[in-house]
C-alpha cells in the first residue's frame, strides 16, 4: 500500500468517525457541519478527478498540477526521472534560486523569465528571427523548427500556468517551494545543454585554431561551457582528444590566471570570482562522475582542478 493511499484512508477514517459522533449526539442536528465533514471524507478520493476544490472560508487546496507537470517533463526527456537536484549550490548560477527562500512567488516568476530567456536564445541560434511573441509562441516555434520535440514543447507549455499563477500572487505552498528548487534547475540545465550542443562544436573548432591571447579567451569560454552542459562537453571532447588534452594542459593559464587588475581590491574580487568558478567546476565534475564512474577524462580534470592554484601575474 502506497503512502498516498494510507493518507487517503486515514483522512477518510477520521472523517467518518467525526460524522458518526456528530450523528449519535442527540443535541446536534444534521446541518452544514455534517455536510462539510462529508466533503472532507470524499476529498482525498476526488484528487485524481479535480485539480482543486475550495472549502467554506476560502481555503483552497490544489492537487496534481506539479506531479502531472513533472511526469510530463520526465516523459519528454527534459528532466531525468527521480533526478532531484542534490546540491543546491551547484545551481546557484540560476538567479531565481537566490530568492527562493525569501519569496517563493518571486522565485517561480524568476524561473519563468529564465525559461523564456533560454527559449529565445535557442530560437535565435537556430532560426535567427524571433517574432515578438510570448513564451508560448516561442515554444511552439521551436517545436515547428525541430529544435524541441512536440512532447518537450508541450511539457514546457504545461508548466507555464503554474509559474504564471505565482507571478500573479497566488499562495505558494511547501510542495511548490520544493518543486522550484529541485525541478527548476533541471529544466534550465536541459535547455542550456541544447544551447551548448549548438555552440560547443564551433567553440572547440575555434580553440583548435587559436592564436596567442585568443586561446586564453576561448579556453576560458570552454570552462564555462563545462558548467553549462557537462554531458555535452565530455561527449564532444571524447571525439577530439587533442583538443581536450590541450585545453586541460592550458587550464591554469586560460581560466585561473589573473592578468590585470587596477588595484588590490579589484584583484581580490577577481580572485573570489575565479575561486567560485573553480568550486562550481569541481562540483559539476564530481556529480558527473557519480553517474559516469569510469570516465577517465573527468577523473583527470577533477585531479587537475583539485591541484590548481589561482595565480596573478600583473
């Protein structure tokens, strides 16, 4: 018996006891109280049928919106089944998470804006011209051009009403708060992976043809791409071992060397930025190795990062 079914039976049993007690007391008539208790009894069993119901006094309870949306996201492949984000800090690159513990409504609104931003970027990458339409139309255009599958586009469209309700001030419960932390970053990770799949081949090609200072700039961009889409990064680098070996050899120069700063304060700020970049790269590689334990490239990179020191040559 599932936990959900046990909860349903428990609520119904308690409600029945209250009804029986209410009926056998001679001084209490069958009135609105009994009716309300009956509603409480049957409500758990109506969850699969109704999205929400409202009790007298304005108490509103919603069912299944998030579960159904998450299931569709999993079925579409945009997120992996049961892959809740384990490390909140790895996803701190997404600004909506900076306010999730302060204002859940603002975080959900922020998630919607970040999804819209990435959909627009995907559209600009793949068919250049983006009509002045909202997020719904953009998702459909991406499906029409084959950038997203019909199922992926539909899954994104299904979560928008939930995010829109938050933007209009609807109360956000604990379950929704948990959802935005666990599922929101996964949606954005998936969209970032689509962007990287388009950007990385050209970036790797440019790195192979690098010249002087250009190599530092492109090498640094490759490091950021690792964070954005680590699966795509290692998949492509596996096909070009020379590019990977060159990048990892020059990693300290391209990504973890401060070349200039106007004063000591600016140097400290730059050092903090590079330190955080290193931490996020390590966290991402460690997470990748949890699922790809035999990936030697990832192991080599992790060892390199752990031994890396940030240096300044100005």
